[in-house]
C-alpha cells in the first residue's frame, strides 16, 4: 500500500512522517526543510509505505517542490493520500486539498495542531468538515503523537475499500460550465494519459504546459477550449487563474463558516507578534542576529567547545600512547607501527578531537531553528540579499551551507526563479561549511591562541563578505535581472523540541564520524604510504624524498606567492578536495604529530602570516567532491566546472592579496 503524505510548508508534515515511520528525519521550524522525497514503512504496518513529499501550496508546476510532488502523484500513482493541514491556517491549507480531491484518489485529511486550536478556545466540527469535503477527517497532534494511530486505521480502511472522494465538484456558474465543457471535450485524451478529466480540465484552463503537452490536443480542440475559457473570463470579469482561485476560496469560505470556529488571535500569535516587534525590527533585527551569532561562536569555539575538545584530545592521546606501548612490547614491525600510530591514529585522531566544537555549534543553531527564529532571519535578510539580486528565500540554502554544502545546494530547489537558484548555488561555497571547522580551530589555536574565536568569526564573516562581492559581480555580468518577490510563512515561536535538537546534533556527529572513519581513514593511509616510500617503494629516511613530495612539489610553485609553497601544505589542500576534514589529518600525518603535538608541528610549517593566508585559501577554495557532484546533478556539468574554477581563482587571489599586503606591512613597520 503506497501512500503520499502531502501538505503546505510548515504544517508538521515531517513530524507526522517521523511519528508514522519512526524515522529520524530532521524537523525544522521554517519552510523548505524537505526538498526531496523520503519514504518509510509505517510502524506496525509493514505492508504500508508512506512518502514524505516537499511542502507545496498548489499542484501547479511552478517550483521544484511542486514538480517533485506532482510527478510522484501522476507517475507513481499512490494508492492513497494523507493530506495534512494546519488547522489554525485551514483556509489557506484547504486550497491544496481541493486540488488533491480532483485526482480522485482515496484521501484522508489529517487535521493537525488540534491541541493549539482547543487551547485557544477554538473548535471544529469534524463531521461537518468531512461531509462538505467528501473525505474522512481525523484530528491529530503530530507533535504530541495524538490521534496518529486513528489516522493510520482510517487510511487503511479508506484505501482498502477504495473510498474515493465523494465530492470533487465545488464550482458554479460560468466556471462550472467551463470546467465541465472542457472535461467532456478532452475526456478521451485524459483517459489515455490516465489523469482524471476534471483535474486535466482545470490544468488546461490554468495553461499548465506539461499537461497540455501530454494531452496533445488537436488545433480544433485547442481552439474550442480557448473559446470556453474566454467566455468564462468575460462572464466572471476576471482572468482564468483568478477565476479558478476564486471558485476554490469561495467554497472554502462557506465550508469554514459552517464547520470551523477559530479564536480571533491565538496565544501563540500574540506572543510571536510581541517578540517580532523586537527581533524583526527595521534597524535592530540585523544587529541582534549578529550579536546572537557572536555569542554562539564564543561559546562553541571558546568556553564550551574548547573545554570538551581538550578533554577528548587528552583521551585520544592516552589511547594513542597505550596502543603505541602495546605495539612496542609485542615488537610489531616498525612500518606497521608507523602506519597505525603515525598514519591512522594521527590522521583520524586529529580530526576527531574537534567533534565537540561541531556538536556544540549545531546545538545552538538547532535551538534557533526549532524556535522559529531562523524564519525571521530570512525575513530580515531579504533587504540585504536584494542588493545581490536575490531574495530572502535564498537565505535558507545559504544558511544550510554553514552546515554542509550538499543539502544546501539541494535546498535551492525551493527557489522558483532559475536565475536566483543558479546565483545562490554559486554563492553557497562562500558559506563556510562545518567540515572546515577543524582547520580553523587547529591553526587558530596554534598561531592566534588568545583570539581564536575572533579569528574564526572573522573567517566566517570574511567568507560572507567575499561572497557578497562576488555576488555583485556575478549579478552584473552573468546573472542580470531582478530577483523574484519573496513570500515566506513565519511560524509561531515555539519551545524547541528536545528530540529535534538532539536529532540534529546526532545527525551532524554521525556525519562527522562517518567521514572520519571512511574518507579520512582512507586518506590518512594513502598519505602515510605516499610519504613513507619513494618511487621504488623503499622506505625513505627523509619524507622530502618520498613519492608524495615528488608529486606535490610539481604544483607547490603555484602556492609559493601565497606563503605556503611547502609540499606538505599543498598535499593537505589536495586531499581536502575529497573532504575538508582531511586537511587536518593530512597535516598531522605528514608532520608525524599527535593531536597534542599538532600545534607545535604546524609552527615549524607556517608563520603566523602564511597560516592566515592558508586559512583564507581553505575558506574559499573548491568545495569537496560531494558538493561538486551535487552541483553537477542539479545544474549540469558546465556549472560544476564553473564552480571549481571560480572558487580556485577567488581563493588564490584573496590569499595572495592577504599575504602580499601582510609582507608589505611587516617590511614597512619592522
């Protein structure tokens, strides 16, 4: 039994999906979290599979989310639909419901957030709502897992009995005549492509090109349908799109008048309005956000994160020393001992020690996201982003980019304008992903210990500043035009869910650990091998004579003007293309350092100025292979290649400028 879970953005859809399946999909309190289809088996019902589809407002193929959802409905042909609605915004939510009914698929309406409606003095007549819609309606609270089991039972009954919607005709007058006339005219074509006649008729009226192409109407049929539509427009004194929208909203208004009693304003809305008066203030909104982020960075990289990181580093050091002693006592071959200690332990251990910093940072970010504050930041950022030719909708992908570029690039599907989407993808790599945190942390601690948090904050701000500069340049030359209007739903502020916060922290920790014990593990072994043997596979006494030194030496001349022409630094950058965490592990392996001694080893490799130049380069250069592959998948090979070349060029120029200006200042004031 294949089911589709569909609803507007921010209706609790992913929360319900988690309750149904026991899955641990991250739930965010801002729109656009689900950008692709996820599916899972319903708990205790192994014969029922449900697909969590992107949040949409209609079945018109204007955005990527609408295309993903509609393609699933028309091509996968689910056995049933679970349509989740936010009962506090039921008028807007039911607009999608009326379109779903036209598909003539067994459907159950999940009326979510009933607890909030009741707590605020509202009520709903479930039977009346069900009767007027012609489908079963089940009241639920996805957050509290109330009514979910009843929903599953009703869905099973509805699908097994093939109970299709009893009512799909909610039009009258000129619109009624137009829809029914076109339905009869295209009936054979709709049957051929296995689409209900009424649904196809409304899409023909809307000018839905994919449906029109599939129907393949003759010139005579096209002329007759256009004549019917023009007649409707003349009688209703409005255009075809507005006529259909009015038809649906008129029916929704009458339905809600008889079945729904809502309080004028809920407690959550009153509270949110008061908080928004400060946090979304015209002048204070942006400074408040920057202050909040400054506090988060100070706690993550300073007080809490550094304390936990030091504890973990000490533990890794004890394990490394203990393992080394065991290997010496058992007289294991020196080459094998070197592989384990200098290769695996040094490489993986040096990266693992920064796990607490990442977990701490995302703990605070998940609190902001889950509370609903991040949606407000998108609103506040709309005006600055418009100067780049973007809208506030681009803020969500850019924000996700601070975690990982891969889901950030995928989340650009929520941007309806192709121009805005491509420009956003080009700017996402400037948002420093969490994989770069170990690089910043280790070099900042080694060369700028008193100002480590400020240096890291400066790197994040610097990445954004250079992104702004590049965005202005790209807007002027490659992506000319105006940004699309920004429409975003602001959810009420809510107390962050402990489960959601822990889940996001676990996701980031799991992703980091997976990389550490896969990509970093393999990279550490490869680097150890290449720096241990020469071209004839003899163990070298001097790493400078190794295979790695020979290979890296060929390209190190390109980086000499940047202050780090040493083959070790260049090798670290090359391995960073696989995964940015590999930069630290490579430096540890090549320096023969443990997590405790890595800072001292780096002092032998860099000066403070060259370390700063290296940090700038790692901040800006090409994102990892996974991110480039995602760009290729989303936008094609030319754009993926463009991102690689563009980022390398920007990183080289920025790093060169910092190093050369620094040298000039040193010579001037020395």
